[in-house]
C-alpha cells in the first residue's frame, strides 16, 4: 500500500472525531452505569463504513492500512474511552486471520457482513488455565466423519453476549514439547448457544462491553469452517498480533489525551486560595510531563504502523508501541484523578471511568512484563527466564 499522505490522515482524524463526539461523555457514563452495549455508536460507524476499515474494497471494506486504522482508533478512544474503542476494535481487527487464511467462499460470505456490522463476532483464544502460554490451551477439537466436535472453556471473551460468530482456537492434536505451538487450529463458526454456555464476568471497567466465560459442550463444526491449515492456527493468529498491539497503544494514547483534556480544564477552572490550581507546579508539571509522554508514544506507534504497512518486520516496534501507549495513557488518567482531588471519585467528572478503563491496558492483550520479556530476549539477546 502506498504511504498515506498527512492530509489524508488529518481528514480521517477530523471525520472520525466529528462522528465519535456525537456521543458525548454523558452517553458513555450512562452506558457504563447501565452496562448497555453501545449499539447506536456501532451503527453510526457501520453506516460510515468504518467497521470495514482494514477489509479490502472487493469484500465490502474501505481497504485502509494500519496507519489510518490506528489514527481512527485513537480518535475513538479519545472520545469514548475503551468502551468506545473496544466496541469498534472488535469489528476491525479479529477478522484478520479470515482475511489472510480463510477460504474464498468464507471471505465472500462473511467479510462484507462484518464490514457492514450485520454480524458481530467474538474472539475465542484465552483460557483460564493457560494464561499467556497459549500452547497450553485445553479446548479440544476431535475429528468426526462430518467435521469436528469441540469441547472446552474460554475466558475474557468480548462480545459473546451478542455475537453471532466466533473465531475459536482449539487443540486438534496433543501438545508436543518440541513444537508446542503446533497442533492448534482456528475455526470460524456459529456461536451456538445450545452448545456454548455464555456467562458474563462482572469487572472493574468497560461495563458497556461484555466480557465472558464460555463453556463449550460438544459444539459441532464443519470442515469448511476451518481457517487456514489444520494444526497451524496459532501461526495464523500471529499476523494479527502486531497490528493489535500497535492499535492498543494508540487507544491508550487516546484515553490519556481525553483525561489530560479534562484535567487541564479543571486545573484552569478550580480556584483554591484565590488562584487556579493549575498555577501550582505540583499540578502543572505532571500534566505537562504526560503531554510529552503521550506525544512520544504516538511517534513510536505511528512508526510501527508505517513499518507494518510497508510489510517490514515490526515485532519489537509493535511491542514498544503497546508498552509506551499503555503506560503513558494510564499515567495521564492517574494524574487526571490526582488533579481532580476528591471530585475524581464523582462519576459526573468522568475521569474515574477513564482511569478504570485505562487500567486494563498494562495487563492486556500483551502485559507490560511480557513486553519486557520479549524485548530482553528477542532484541537484546538475553536468556529466557521462563
């Protein structure tokens, strides 16, 4: 894909910002309070074609690159926090293995529907006993005469309350200590509620977007619902990991900037001892420091996105992008909390929601500790600790 002109990116920023900000902080406060999925928000982005940002035009999408999509997601997170970010994120990025490895029939049937928001999908990888070691998943798919029979459990599955389809990773052969990442297969199949029990998890933040446990009992899957090659499912997932890490970094930056805007406004307006609190360096300097860190994190994220769009290796850059975006975003939210003092705990000031949502990013989808493990071994050549 040709490099994106700065004018094109600014147009995307402006267009997405105007659309996202039709849904103000009060809208997201209510969605968070009631635990309601933001369907109005999703439909607005579907009507604008944005859900298919990275899906090629021949399959009904916009055919944009990661750079443009990252800018889009940053603007969404800056307006709606991770509630808004996740609502769109899980349309834009989980279909990546289908796009690259799915059959032509699968792509032509489902990608246009995903791009239009006509179907919602869940992403079934994480398991309660495997943690970050995906090679140890226990969900098993056994071959039958007509396809596969799947049994197992998944956890932290977004969208499962409403999803029509699921991209599901299961073991199709036993784990081999010499090749632990072989023997897993991706399936794109119906989220059949007669065979999959969905149990919502009550959680700290992002109540508008459901997270769930799944209990899979004799789910029947057809052979034509296999994505790519049997036994190579984890490797098919890898192609989607770097883009997601870069975009999560950008979403963290968006959250941080939203919190910084609120904190700056409050610091200018809140008067104590006959002067605005923003005149005090103990208030002003942490906010200035966060602005600098958010700017620097964005440069790293955009560089990683440009490398990906140029089809160049970007593993270490993507890891750094996620690390810095998550760190700078949460720190800005935390400093916004401190700036607001006692009022930070009042939901009407909105910063507590941003803080709760930003706290997710240092942990998921690639924890800060695992980023450091990756860089220390893959970049610096240090021995593995695990």
